[in-house]
């Protein structure tokens, strides 16, 4: 099996594992200025912690930290794509305010850093999140998936 075939197999298996989760939201989270990957992942963890405190519920997430365009391999500003769910409904306003608080924005009308939409399984959100998981410049992780996945691995 070639490296490309093996990579496709791993991404496909991860997507199959994550698809059954009843995801509520798909987000794109950006940084207002340059951020290092280790700071970005810490900010995402703080963001999830804040939402859990506000919801008083565990939040399930899968995310990818990207800095390259998949199509052309060009550098793009560091950003995060994520899928989120919880036992309670997650209000997009909570996502926006929690993210803005983590990256130093206090103006809730500045929506340039957060794009949130209802998760639509037909739109390929999980595949979007996983598309670069084999790239050494890409970081991805998940949290509490075992609590929401009806088919745990």
C-alpha cells in the first residue's frame, strides 16, 4: 500500500468513526494576529473549557489547526475548523463570545474571527476537518467523542 493510499485509508477510518456523533455546529475560528500553533491549541482548549462552564455540560469537539491551503499548499493565516456538540443546544452566540474572549476581542459585533453554522452531515464538515490530518504542519485532536459516539472505537 502506497503512502497516499495508507493516508487516505486513515483519514477515511477517522471520518467513519466521527460521522455518527450528533454534531450541532461547524465552526471556523481565526486569530486576529499571528499565533504560534502551541498558543492556538491552548486557546482552543480554554475555549472549550469556557463553553463547558457556561453550558454546565461536557462539550464534544473535533478540530484541526491549519496554516496551509490544501489546494495549493500556500501558507494561510492560522485558523481552526471544528465540529461541536453537547447534551444541551450550543448557541452560536456562546461560541462567538467564548472565542472572542480567548483571542482578546471583546466586541461581540466583530464576527470576522468566528464563522458558525449548523452542522449539516451532507456538507462534508468532518472531511473538511480531517482533510489535512496527514500533513506534518497540521494538528488535529478531539475531546469527549466517546460520550457522544454511539459506535465507540
